[in-house]
C-alpha cells in the first residue's frame, strides 16, 4: 500500500473487450465488427489509472479473480503507478469483464459481468481506512452497494460518488447519496435518482436536480454537451460548463476520465466550477484516443 496516497479509488477492475462497428446494433440485429481490442478496464481501475497519469498518488481498493486476467490487471495497475496493496484475490469468482461496442461516431454500449468485483468486502474497506486517510475517496457502483456505503462512512476526506451503473432505488442507495460530498451522475443517472424523465436540456437538468434529496455538491455530466455544476447544492445556482468540440473516436471511459480530472483539479485547489471546466476539456480529449483507460496524457492536459 501507499501510505502517502492522496486519493483512494474504491471500485471495479475488469478485463475489457472492445468491438468497433459502423453502428450500434438494434435489438435482434447481428452486426459485424471491424476490429477487436482487449484492454484493462473497470470504472474504478479506469479512474485510478487516469489519476496516476495526471500525477496523483492513488491507491486502488478492489478485487480480482485468481486467474490470468486478474494477475495481468494488477500488474498493469502497478506499472501505471497505482497502489495495489488493497486489491484482494477471490478464489471463487473470476475477474470481472466487460464487452464494449463502439460505433464509428464514437458512441458506445457496454455490458459488464461483475465477477470478482462482487467479492470486495466491507472488512477489506475497513482495513484500508484503518491504515490510510486519503484527502479524497472516489467510488462507483460496479462493486457491492453496501461496501461503497461503508467507504463513504469511513472516509475522513472528501467523498466523491459516480453513481454508475445505477442500481434500483433502495434505502441503502438513499443513505449513500446523502453521505457523499460530491455527486457526479450523468443525465440518465440523474433521472433515475430524481424519479423524472431523462433531461434533454439545461432547464430539465435543473428541474431534475431540484428534486434530489441531497445536500452536497452536484455535477451532472452531459457527454459532448459538457456539464452542469451546482456548487452550492441542488437548490443553488446551476452553472453550465461547455465541452470543447473534438473528433471523437471512442467515448468509452470518458466519464471515468472526467471524474479523475475533476478530482485532480480539486487537489490543485480549483473550485468546483473550474475543476469541471478542466474535467470537460480532459474528458473530451480522451475521446480522441482509443480504449477506456488513459495511456499517456498530453503535456498540455497536465496540471503542474
């Protein structure tokens, strides 16, 4: 483990298989892929690798299977500079995996098999936080909800939640939302939390946000349309942040890159709006690269 780590990522580690197609298949349609690319993934690992690439000291808290894929993924994380001392090995479940379909326009659809991500336990999280006090903890929902809630309760620093994929409504989910300091949903996840239709414009985003039972800061990501930031909470001002226009080739992992850059910005003493501007710029740039994980970061995208 890395006692000096500034950020802890509590989340998933997956082996990704990405298929490139002209267009995403419709229900019942068979589509031929023009290429296949196998690569490391998982929302948690994506965020951890991006943070490390941005120069942030980061620990990964997660689980993999006792298999070749799991060993390869841990080796990859270590090579990228991520602290891996709190990654457990499950002997019962295989390493998590995902199939990603990417169209020629850069849009994607993803199917995830959680596998060993479901083996991450509250005891493992408690052990980590008994030994470490990172300034920021970021989590997603590809690992058990109760484990994420435990991390939120134990985190002494800022707790950031990217609520993806969105689980069914429950008392546990409501408590988790209330416990986090910064909530970062996309428009679909916002709609699920608010019990509203998926917002199609800024006014609808604001209307959905006002329905949330949440007292922290909110950032709603809108893909190529940027983000809407509520720095004073859901009943405060809503500030639009535009995303730069780029020639996108692969949008998979862009949301994870956004979250990592947001955290990096906050660590560099940016306010939430400025951090979101940086995150939009960085996430847009990552869509011009293939794969769900950031490999290397262009120097002009780094915060120094």
